[in-house]
């Protein structure tokens, strides 16, 4: 009888997420998630088939362990259980993936959340990201205009050089940023050559001519001598 009850109890596959490799190794935040999941499973007299942990950045949209947890839940007829849905409520890609997967799921902190609730949360999360991005863009524009009046420029805080100086980002990320900058520079090679051939030789003259031609700088807006100097250095021109 006990064995039959165990076999007929609802099955769960747990999905945990920690946002850095350090947290993954140390277990920071992970044990609290496990306790919340196990408490809900026990309350529902269920069985926990497997616990799957994702160690990644919250900014990433690809989640191989989430996909694995969803597959495991589907093939075993289990319900995917998440410790804290509110912790992921601003991550639109996660919420949309969860909603569209078709898997049955439950969250320990929001046990009444269903596919409709998650869909609404995903829309709100995406809108929040767009608003934050727009505010950041507007703030940078204000800062650039203020510095331009002072004859200064605002550097790229997300550029490869800035990342190296701050000791942030892994090698692959820094290389990707550098590669993107090199590609943008290469796209400007013919234009710079044409501007120089027209008689604009100094960095200031080139910047003025680029602005006259309404050619945008790499991060939008106007060209300044320092930006031209960096571009020409990349091109070896």
C-alpha cells in the first residue's frame, strides 16, 4: 500500500538558478531554494525526481539546464517546480520560455501562478526592460551633450578596453566586444579614406566632415576628434 502511494504521488523536477560560478560552487542562495522546494513537495505529498541547477548570468537568454529540466519533467509526467518565481519575474526570456514550453509547473513562492499569470509577467518584464533601455539611452545622450559643451567626450563604458581596465567580463566577452568594434571600424574604412582624400586631414577636420555628411558615430550621435583618433588607430590609417 505504501509503495503504491509512493508511485502514485505527484512527481516533481526542481529547477534552481544561481547567477555566478562562485555562487554555484559555494551554494549561496541554493540551499534556500532547495528548502523552499522540498517544503512544497512535502506539503503536497509529492516525490522529487531530480534537482537541476543552472549557473549563469541573469542577462543570458539561453538556458540549457532549464531546457533539460523541462524535457525531464515532460518525459516523466512530472511537474516542474521553481523555488522563487519572483526572483525571475523581470526576466522576459525565461518567463516566455516557461510559458511556451507547455510544461506543467509550480512555484514555491507563487503556488497559484499558471500559464496566464506567467504570460502577463513576461509582457510586463519585457516592457520594463524596454523602458530601462530607453531611460539609459536618454541619460547617455544628456551626458554626451553636457560633455560636448565642455569639449570632452563620453567613452564607451562597455567597450573592451573599459572591461579590461575594470577587470570585468570573461575572455570571450571581451574578444566579442573587440571584434564588433573592429568590424564597425572596417565598415568606415572607405568613408574615412574618401574624407581624407577630399582634404580633411586632421582628426578635428575629419570629425567635422563626418558630421556634415550626417554619418553617425559608433554609439550614435556626433563625431569628435578623439573618436576619429581611436577609429584611425584601429584602421592603422
